[in-house]
């Protein structure tokens, strides 16, 4: 499978967890629908159709954590519209702004693996990333959190069937055999539920439990199948 590999990174990232409201928390890495939005920004797909251009059926992706996950919380000032109105100064008990404590990933860095069945879309991605250009501004979850990126390579990944392997990317739990993870000393394992497939109407069709190592270290696991390159790196696509 021909695969584009590139890195994306920045100072801060925020990938809001779907079950948080008043104090937004962040996932440790961008879920697949967020990555599809990033790809849309790179080639200029509109907000109305990027989920179609990079749908699960057309586009396979994998996500690798490059930098140890570190999270911080800061207060963000929001316009205060309580009472269904806003004024730019304090008036009585009505403040002009309200502060929301928000969680961020500090110094996030990820490696993205992309395969697409439309050669024109794939080639446009490769062209823009190699030229270090995008059509729309690239960000890490919020428009204020600007992202940078760099081209790594275009390589072939070959499907490898069942076995105990080291996986470098985030692993969907349904790909792991029962009791199939070799928990090693010095590694920190986390599991989160993320959105995997989303319709063009922004309706999530499928959630998935995923396993990852927060320092970016590979995970030894017995899996149904994976994809391996010529150097022996094994990844799992969503």
C-alpha cells in the first residue's frame, strides 16, 4: 500500500473530548476525523466535503506519537452571553467575558501515515507537503493553535498477518487478541475512546477504544494483522 508519511507539530494542541462541557479536556492525539480535517486544509477541501474526500472507505490513516504527552491547563476568555446579550464592559453583575479552564497538549508532535485510493488526491497531498504549503491554515484542533509540518517519505507498506509485533502507532483495541499486550517496564500505557468515523453532517458513526504509549514508545502486541514497511516498522491503519 503506497503511503505518505509526514510529521505535524506545534506549541499547543487541543482535541476536545466529546464528553466534556464546562471545562474542556483534550485527547492526547488528534482523532481520525480531526486528521481528515487537517488533510482537507492541506489540499483545500471545503468544510462541507472534506469528510467525503477523506472518508474511511477512500482514505486509511495511522497516527504515531512522537513527543511524550504532557498536558497543561489555562484559562481562556470567552465572550459572556449569559442572558442572551453581550456588552463590552462590566455592567452590574454582568461581566463582559467569562473564563473557561481548558486543557492543552504541550509541544505536541505526531507522525501521520496516509493512503488514499484516489491517485489525484494522494499526489496533491504529496505535492503540497513536499512544497511545505497548504490551501487553508493548518492548526492543532483550534484555529489559534497553529501547526507546522514536514515531509518524511512516500513508502510501501505490506500487510502482515497475525503475530506478536512491535506497533509504533496508536492501536485500535479490536485489533488486539485477548490478553495480547506485552506490558513492559518503563512504558506507560493508556486507553481512550475516540471517534473514528464521522458523516458529512458531523454525526459520529463509530467510536473505538484505542491503546497507546504516552512517551511515544512502541507497543508489543499480538494483533490480527498490521502493515509493515521495508525497514520492519509496523503500523495499524484506521
